[in-house]
C-alpha cells in the first residue's frame, strides 16, 4: 500500500478513529525512540485529545489551521 493509499484509507474513517490512530502511532514512535517528545508536549497532546473527545465540533478545521501555519 502506498503512502497516499494509506492516507486515503485513514481519511475515509470517522474523525474520532483518525485521531485515535494518530495518537497510537505517535505513542508507538515515541516508545521506539524514533521521536523525542517531552513530557510537557505529551501532556499537552493528551489534554487536547481529551478536549477533542469531549467536544469534537469545537475548534478549527485542519485546512484552516494548515493554511495559517503553512500557507497551503
């Protein structure tokens, strides 16, 4: 499966499942030592994840955030 095929498959899933996948992948990479994630960043991510699951309709959509961050 290509990178684009994997992304397309993930994009077809419900948003809460997509977020759970992201969380699982980041945790696995962190456990393998591939990423150095500070405890502060982990706590921030978990806080944001919790806030998302508490109210998934709140916040800005990714395309808007991406545009603000990267101009894309």
